C-alpha cells in the first residue's frame, strides 16, 4: 500500500515551487466558488422575467447561496478529517461543476435555487481550506504574503463577478453566466488531484470523531424555517398556520440546538463564547454588517436595472470601484487595527455605512453613474474599516481554549447575516412596493389621473392606433408609471431602513473595550466579506 501524500512529502517532491503550486490550486478553487456566488446579482431581473418570479422567490438566488455557505462551514473540519484534504477539495469542485451545469439548464426556478444552494455550500468549504493550505505551505515569515493572496481573491472575485456577469448577459443570456466558472473549477479540480495532500500530516492513530448530525440538522432546520417564514409571510399572511408552524419549528430547533451544544463534548458551535460580552457584541455587529453588505450588493444592481433602466453590465460596473477600493483599504485597516482602539475603527465604519445608506435613499432615475459608484464606494470603505478591527475585538476577548471556535463563529455570523439581510430586505422591498403602489393608484384616481389617461389616449390616436387599443395602451402606460414610481419609493424606504439599523448598531459598538487589542498569535486571520 502506497504512503498517502502529505504536505511534507509533496514539499520534498516538488521543492520550493510546491508552495506556489498548492497556492494556485486552492486560490483557483476559491475563485471559482466566490465568482459563482456573486455573478448572479446582475441577472436577477432577467431570471425573474424568464420564470415569472416575484421578489419573494427571486431573492433566494442570493439567500440560498449565502445560507448554504453558512451551514457548509460547520461541516468543513469534519469532512477534511474524515475524507482527507484532497478528496474533499476535488469532490467539492466536482459538485460545483455539476451545479453550474444544472443552473445553466434549469427548467424552473426551484431547480435553479437548489443549484445556487449547492454553489454556496461549496464556497463555505473552499474558504477555510484555502486559508489552511496557504498558512501550511508558506514559512512563518511569509504568512502575511499568503494571507494577502487570500484577501486579493476574496475581494477581486466578488468585485469582478457582477461586471463579468453583466457583460456575458448582454452578449449571450443569463444562463451563460454559469459557464464563467466552469473552466476555473475544472483546472482547480485537475490541479487538486495532483498538488493537494491526501492528509495534512501523517496519521496520529486517533480516530476521527463522528460528525454530530443531530446538531447539524437542528441548526439547519432552524435557519431555513426562519428564512422561508420571512420570505412567504407576506404572501401567506403572518398569522397563517403555515407561517406560525415554521416559526415554531425554527424556535424549537434553535433552542434544542443550543441546549445540545452545551452538553456535547465537541460542539459544532461553541455557544459559551456568547457569554463573553465583547465577543457577543462582535458577533452581533458581524451579523449586521453581513446583512448590510450582502443585502446592498443584491439591491443596488436590482435598483439600477429596474428604476434607472441600466444594462446588466452598467449595473455591475456600479459595484466595481467600491470592490476594488475595499481591496486597497483592508490592508491599511489591518495595520491600523493593531495600533488603534477597535471601538474607534468600528464606530467610524458604522458611521460611514450610515452615510452611504442615507445617500442611497436619495438617488433617483437621473442619478449619474459616478454618483452611484461613489456612494457605494463609501459603504465598501466602511466594511474595510470595520472587519479587521471587529475580528481583533472578537478574538482578543476570548480565552485561548475558545479561539478556534471563535474565529469560525465570526465568519459564520457574517455569512448568516448576509442570508437574513438579503431575505429580510427583499421582503421589506416587496411590502413597501405594494404599499406605495396602492397609495399612488389611489391618488391617481383624481382628475389629474383621468386627464393623463385621456392625454395618452390622444397621443396614441394621433399615432394611428385603433380605438380599441387606445384605452388599453393608455392604461398600460399608466400602470408602468405607477410601478416605476412605487419601485423607486420602495427602494428609498429600504435604504433608509438600513441606515436606521446601523444607527441603532452604534449603541452596542460603543460598549466595546476602547483599548488596543492585537489578535493572539494562535488566531488565523481570515475575512470572507464579499462586495
């Protein structure tokens, strides 16, 4: 029986070049999954048109991926321990390829949403694997370089996703965007079968602990029942038996999960960390920033296309400067996080995100590209200012025995916040759109509305339209105007809501310790924020 490849054996086989071979492998795998999760944001209006979806279903294209990312993070450590690093990586790439092809040929929205859930799950596996390999293959004096490469892919991938997606849609169609990551994932799969170790190190003889499937089922059920209840509550009625049942199941499963995690020897989530005040505040803020970041990333292209009539590529370009600026700001913020009070950086970031959200609430049909991109960029600078300091404040508050669980929980909270942010903001958008539509329609029943209908009918008659089409054409135009105005007002309400939420978030941020708190050396620096 041949000796399993380990990092040490592969390093001896390929020499100093191995660190770069391994780095390229995992970074390509991560890029393919990250690009896949963000490329869809500019395709939402086209997909809605193809399947006749409303916002209550369309947001699952993003919510499903983010929820999948969150729950998959809980399985990554066990999968690698049970099946090995190489098998986990190439299996994930194979599953990603299959899900991309499934999404590209999805016959209905349910199959597409399922494919998106799988794609997000792969991203939840790829990011921790990439961090582990990069930290393992580079020497101590070059680990900063390794994490810099990780951060570059984590930032550039999401920034380029909407732009690439927009260009592909304009020249082909929305189904073609899923082929963008196919060659990248295929190359990563091939390289992973050669350059990644079967095991990280020679076996120690210790058996892998069984995976806690009961805890995983409880937390997954709780999360998805809450998400489904939020997204369908308006349609079914918040007091309907279906919604009350889903909320009840979510609460029961959530409480059962917490009680179980307090008793088991190796919990999936170390809930005792939430008893540390500074860490609990950091988790809350990570959740809120995940909600704000991913929620705005979903809503901004949708606003540009539905209200401003932007093309998919133009909508994607609005996000690009902010994403690239985030990549430039994060190293500076990381430097400052070691030298300034965490509270100072976090409060500054919250204030910047508030300003960006208030500014987005003032944009309209005629707002220029430069103004939109600039407003978005302010929000991305806020994220870059907050994340390093938030990680420092969280990890430094924990005892050494909880560091590993704490680092993972911060990223879990951010991704979970993104899922609930996209879900909740989409539901609120649909609710406010219906409210404004009813209000505008009621106001339009006045003499002014009747005069407008007669005027449009006259224009159609002058253009040669037959009498039976004049009234119908005038009503269609009138309805289009009402829908556009209602959509615009609803988006403003949602961005005001975001600003208010972050104004409230200032309160817990102010109770964080004001002293500097550099992260302990055992902690792994990792940031998974998307643009």
